[in-house]
C-alpha cells in the first residue's frame, strides 16, 4: 500500500507543528458513499500535508464496486485519509476520511473510535449511495451533519425534499459545500461544531 501525501517536500514544515496553545483535540470522521469527495475535502481543508491511502482502481474491482455516476474515477481510498485543522488557537480538529466502498467498511469500526461527530458528504446526483452510510451513523449514535457537495450538473432540491429523501431528523443540519475549496470545507466543519455544541447546551 502506498501511503503518500499531497506534498513531496521531505521533512517537517512549520505548519505541521501543533501550536503550543492547543488545549483541545477533537476527532471528526468524514464519511460518504463512493466518489462523493471525502479525500478532496480532507486535502482542501487540512493545514498539514494530508495522508492518503489511495490505490489505482483495477478491473478486478469492477464486479464489486458500484461506479455508476463516477466512471471517470481512477483511484480510491482503501484505508483512510487524515488531516488536521486548527479552528482557533486552542481547538484542533483531526480529520479521518473513510473509504467509500462497502467492501472496506469493516475499517470504520476503528476509525469511529473516539470520534465526536461526523460529516456525511452527499452527491445529489446519487442520493442512494448515502442511505446505508447515514443508517450506520444512526445505529452507532454518532452525531452528524449532511454536506451537499457541488458537482457539475448536480440537481438542486428543496432542503425539506432532501431531508425526506434521506430520512433525516429535523434537527440534523444540511449545508451546501464545494469540497474543493478550503473556505467551504471549513464552513462544513464549523457547522458540525455548532451542531455538537447545541447538543450539549440545554434548551431554554
């Protein structure tokens, strides 16, 4: 397995060093179906060189991986993606991106240990690939937000129609994002942090 980063520079960089003021570290998991943009989001928002475990897709996986809608995809995550972002001087998020194919979902057990919450990336062109993902999160009792990733020709649906299609409780936030940009990806993570905070704050 080829463990590699998006940067070929060897040796530590100043931005790779955790700030001494960091007092709280939170584990967040980025989940979603095959090809929805999990690796892209982690790479876009991470302040350190993201770790990826992508492998070239081969004909051997053609009979087990559903590539409908992502026929041009040539590589896939087989273990996890990893990145880090400092929300402020004291709060740091560690990001773990999960593999999308169901044959790798057994790895989720370890990735979810200690996770405070999750982001579910959704491709509105292929809503059906998100059903089982959301179901697994609900079974585990992991709080999550849904982020609608922007793709070319992505259909636009009213939020409540999407909520009904995904069978989401009214309190679960739905946000729009472009996983290719740092600002948009950071906004998704901030939406998750606000949601997690709301769950710990007694209502008036």
